[in-house]
C-alpha cells in the first residue's frame, strides 16, 4: 500500500487541483495536509481578514474531502517539519506541493526539499494559468512589460482542466488539530471556501463585464479575487470556461487573469520587488503621518477616495477602479511612499497577494512595470466618469447623501461640515501637472 501527501497551501479546492491529482495518482492512499505555520505571521501575511477567510476555506475543504471518504489533516508548526512527521507516521513515499513565487513560498519549498529530496514534487500552473518562468523573452528571465507577455501568454498551451476526485482513501491513525476559527477585522467579509467560490462564479454575469467593470456603482466585477488568492477556484478552469463562453466580457476577464500571471512571473524573477522599487526613480517621498492617516480612514475630503477606503474597511475588499484611484491619490497626489499604501491594503484585503498587491502599487506609483511612469489619475475627473451620479459615494459616505447628483464629488461647495480637502483642488491640479511633467 503506497501513500502520498497532498500538501495544500494556496490551492484549497478539489476541482482542478494538480497537487491533489498527482498525489492520488502516486499513492493508493493520500494524506491531505495543511500546516498552520507561524512563519506566515512572521512574514506579515496573517492579517485578521485573511485568517477568518482561511478558516472558512479549511472548514469547507475538510467537508468536501469527507464526502470523498477522506479528511483534512491539520497541523501547526514549521511546514517542513510537520510534513516530515506526517510522512513518517503515514509511511508516505512522495509529497506534492503547488509552486509559489513569494519569498516565504521559496523558503518553504527549500526546507521541504532538504527533508524530502527528490520525493518532493512541485507542480506549477496550479496557482496561475501559466507557470511563472515558463514564458521568457530572448536573453531575459522574465517579461517586464505586460503587452508582449500577454501576446505569448495567449499562445501558450494551457494544461487540461482536472476533475474533482469522487473517492479518496486516507490512512487511519494520522492525527490532526481542530480546524481554526478567527474573527475578521471587517464586518462584511465574504464567506470563504470552494463551495462559496463556485456559487459566486455561477451567479456572476461575465457578459456585462467588458462594458461596466469600471462602473463603481454597478459593482459588476467578478469578486472572485479572494477565492483566487486562496486557490478555492482554479485560474486555469476560469480561463478555459471563459474562453469557451466567448464574448467581449469573457475576453476582458481572461486578460485580467493574464495580468495576475504577469505579476507572479515578475515577482518570481525579482523577489526584491515585494519591498523595493522594481524600477527606482530615486524618489524622495513626502512624509506626513496626518495625511496618511486621513487616507486610511477615508477622511481626505475627496469623497470618491473616501468611499473606496471605507469600502475596504467594511468589506475587506475594494472595487478595482477604487484601488487605482486611492493608490494614485496616495502616491501621485499626496506623494507618499507607495509602501505605506501597500501595507495598509495588505492589512485588510482578503485577496491581499504579495505579487499583485505590491506590483500593482508600483505600477500606479511609477516605480513598477508601467511604460508610462508619469501616469496620474485625477480623482475629480475619475469620479465624474466612473460615478457620474454619485451613487457609489452615496453608498459609502452617507453623510453626503443629501447632495444632489454629481455635486457630491465636490462637497466643499455645498457641505461645509465635511472634512476639507487635505489638498485644496488648485494645489491638486498643480501637483498632477507636475507629476505629468507639464509644468
């Protein structure tokens, strides 16, 4: 009787899971293992919202495994040490793991390799559609610009979507700990787990995505990013289903999956980009703790910014257009270090992912992969364009709900009790012109 271990990390699902599929093929019995590693907290990943969402994901994964006749084995401690102990207890021959790109994931893989040698099997294209490092331009180890990457990504072969196991045998006598519970920081956190993820995907209208995904009030984005971050959904399955569905909305969504892969391959090649500028401009950032705190609390005096920041605090999630606006406001309008914003986002976002969060922040700040580093988003023009009637702001800034239509975006004209803009509009315009090199 052969035994293998499926070591779950950010692939908390049964459907289209290469790790679980390979472990099942390698052994008559499989130990589905998840390790709560204190190194995750030390690395700064253990934010309350993500811990609460993770607890849901693990509970749902265990329930799904039990329907196959198996169960989730949960351990606490160093991942490599706990995996080695389980392998000894179960007399397991092989260990299967999804490839990761963060510095923590690389350290974890190296530690596992020391314990297991060639008995460790690492599977790429489990957390992304195309494995990081599989696509490279001539004489370089990664693509630094999205457009050429996207062209080759579209032509790259994708692996076959795998079914979920109906039956899974797990050896008796492998003990584990109770599933975790955690309290989120945000009151309206979505339910975690593969079951919830597949229901969200089923209900989402992908056909409308191309036309209204930037409409803040419509809230027509997929809201699948938390489930992708924890691997409750397979990006490959989503991409394949979208391609089969067809249409402009599906194409626009698949492009977003390509952006996700792009950032993963950048971080895999340049791990320092999680902390330092990918392309330094030797910026001398402005320092103002009061401005940074007003931004965090959604009290900047610019309602479109305040609304998005309040959505983040309440839901642990923010509309993608809101992320662009709030990041540009911090880095370009206030000229505060992008790392301040990136850290705040990671402290609250359920989908807080090092590759996507840090590199998107740098893209906005002009220190990342954007080929137009002087790109600036004017919050007033953006508000007029993407929330023309003020519906989004009215939802999240109720103290301004009495202001009619688009006047809500300029409360200093009609609502003197609202916080004054931390940058007056004339100064804002001057800073935006300076950022664009127009003065």
